[in-house]
């Protein structure tokens, strides 16, 4: 397989850094440039060998690149595309690691209209509550899934190139429509994050919040792990995938209203059935094959 | 410290079994009898050395006991108290491991009115989605918290005895009012369980539920771990702590309604603040001291 000559990471963090590390280990990249706003983070990335050179100037950095990975929160991607557009070589492939895809497709169309044949929207499913270059790790993508949502304007060879690079990182690559992607990830990722934020804030609103938190144990720990996620990233996701998320949040309010009625009514049989449905499905999901994700 | 002569577990599972194992290791119990409804589970408990003898007859088993631990879901405790009442010796201490305390206090008063001076309601904070005797483990209570909610009618020596036995299991023992206990645990344990059930059911209601579950990853895994919990146990908790839980569920609906308005309005600054509040508190909570629970 052909190596990448110059990979440019726009945003140097967990997702982009781990991609660079995996390609380096596979000897599939010659030089990695990392762009970011925090000099401290960039220095750390150089020290850790995640990137070979650091820059705060995206437009400058992409000169001569054959692969650009947008690894910032989605809210920053439009501006970055605007900056790099004039300096991209015609063959340079531009892909991203954003958690929402309809909006990224729209950004590509708006800001890189001349480049669309080599733009490949993507989403590596390897979330973490950690962030920054120091969170980048070898092997992050081993056995993980990456979803590509190719543009109608995209050229097949560009999509194939991105696919083979992710596969070289150990990932399993899927393709689907951007709207389908956003519906699925609203359901199983975005909405649970927002529910976890809302729950955490409801505890903080209590008059005895401190005492409650003092007695919180392992159930609380796991349920709220994702509430510790990065505010900017999740604001961007919430706004970018607004319609799907609103639908799911409303359906959760409906579910909770039903549950409140069940608890109020004291109907033990119906309450058991309600819990059993959730419990059985969760146990089934957790069985080896899928739980290993 | 004086050994327990005959410990009887009413319900032989994770909580009661791990208590028996800890006392055995500390050489603080001479004989352990396990009562249950499933012969298979009781046989397993004997094989594993959790109990020394098995019975399906609670009334018979408590004869000669100096300590009885009610380790069933709270919904079964009243009937068991009724059965054992006539056969309890006057000095026998009766304690429990139920997750709700106001209702257990009421059950003690209703079904064991002659025994109240030696009844000690308790709650070991060591939940798990596992259950049954085979889930019992040495060391489960090392560094864990146990909350006792002594009855006004209780005698201090009985409370002290239960305290020292839990401490011998490695636990840190707290005392508080039963209503205070139920408010705190509704907030940090019961309500998150119900939210996790409701969320899981909302995913199952989707037309593409299977595909969604197929792409669910680590955030989903942790957020829904407690949705796999035991339906009977959680039905009992939901009904036993109904008032506190309804209040918390309603306050979560209010939170979610606010969040829906924020997402709808597209107000990025307010949304960031909303997420930041939750995120900072969760990160703070997770720092070594408390996260180790």
C-alpha cells in the first residue's frame, strides 16, 4: 500500500493523534504535521512522537499535503476549510473525524466546492472522555468501527484510499448515508451524553447535592462517566445534529412520563415488565460479540 | 470480638453471601445457614463455601440464630419477618441489606414489634448488576460504605454489634435518619437506574433499534450498565421509595425540558454553560478520593 507523504492534522488530539500513531506504526506515513491553537498541546504532541512538526497556521501547514484530517470539534471545521481551501493541491484527500455527518457534508459543499471529489466525511467510533494530544494512543482503532458517509460528488478512489488507511489502523469500515448515520448516533451516543449532563445538573440542583455526591457509588460512576465529556465538543454536536437529538430527547421525556405514571400507579406487574424489557435487551447487548466494542 | 454463633441469611445472594464470606475469613462466625427459594442457587452457595447449610424454610432456619440478615429484595422482607417472628430468640439481632430504609423500618415495626430493640436496618453500598450466590465474593465490602438507620426503638448495643461486624468486613459505617437515606439514594442510585431503563426502552422503540444497538459503543455501554439490573429488585425499590423517586424523576423531566429548549434555541453560549456545569462537577467527583468507591 502506498504511504501518505504528508499528513496534516487540523486539531491535534485523541482522534487525530491516534490515527497518526497507527499510520506511523504501520509505516504508512512519511511526515505528520499537527495544527492546533494550544502551543502546550502541540509541544506535547511533538514530544510524544504523535507529530513531526507543529503549527498554528492551518493554511500554511496544508501546503504539499496529500492527506488532511480534520480532528477538531465540528464547530471549528467550517473556518478551517475556508482557510485551507486555496492551498490544497487538487489530489489532496480531506477527511474528518467528526461525530455528526450531515453538517460536515454541508460544510464541505460550502467551503471546499472545488475539492469535493476528494472530500470524504468520516466518523471513527472511538469516543473517550479524555482529550488532547496526550490522550492519543497506539491501537485505539484496533477492532473499532469507522463510518464513512461519502458525498455524492466524491470520487470512488478517494473513498477507497480513506477506507484502506483506516483498515490499516485496525478499524472495520462501514459506509452509510449521512442522515442515517446521524439518526443512529443521536440514539446511541449524542442523546445519552445529553441525558447524563441533565441528570448531573439535576443532582447539583439539590439542596443536599454535596452529601448525595459523597454517597454516590459505582452505578452513578458509570451512568455519569460521559457527563464529564468536553463542553465545546458536545455543544457543537448538540447543535450540529439538533433535529435528530431533539426527537430523541422528546421521546425520552415521553418514556419518563410513562415511567412516572407506572411508579405513581404502583402497578408492580407493569413496572416489572417495563424494567424487564430494558434489562433483557441490555444483557443481550452486553454478550461477548457486541460488548467487545 | 465475639463470634456470631449462628448467622442466617434470608436470601442467599451477592450482598448476604459476601457478608458471610467476610465474616468467615475474619473468623467471626461459627455457622452460616442460607435460606432461599432456588435449590440450585443454595446448592451452589454450599459448594462455594458461602453457607454451611441450606434451607427453604425461613421459620425453621432461624431457630437458635443470634444474627439474621435479610438479603432479599425489599418486597419479600415483610413476609419473611412474619414467618420468622415466632421463632426468634429474644437476643437475636435482625438486620437487612435493603436499598430503601423507610419501608424496612415500617416492616420491622409491623411484623416484629416484640423484637424492635434488636432490629437494625442497614444498607451496604455495594450494588452490582450481578446477582445470586455465585456472585458472592471475598472483599466486596473492603473500603465500601454501609449506612445504618437505627430505629428509635432500637437498643444501642444491637446497633453497635452490627456496626462492628460490618467494620470487620472492611466497611466504613455511617448512621443517618431513614428518610435522609432514602432521599440521598433516590438521587444517586434509584433515579439513575430508572433513567437508564427508560433510555434503553426509548432505543428499543426505534424502528431501527437493532442497527442502533449494533453501533453502540463505550459511552452507551457505561450509561446503560445499570439498565441490566434485576427487574424484581428494582421494581421493589421503585415502589418502596416511591415519593423520593417521583420527585427526582420529575426534576429530571424539568431538566430535560430546559435542555430541549436550549438545543432548540441554538444558544451556544448557554448550552456550553449547561454542559460545563455538569462536566466540571463530574470531573471533580471522579478525582481519586471519591472515585475509588
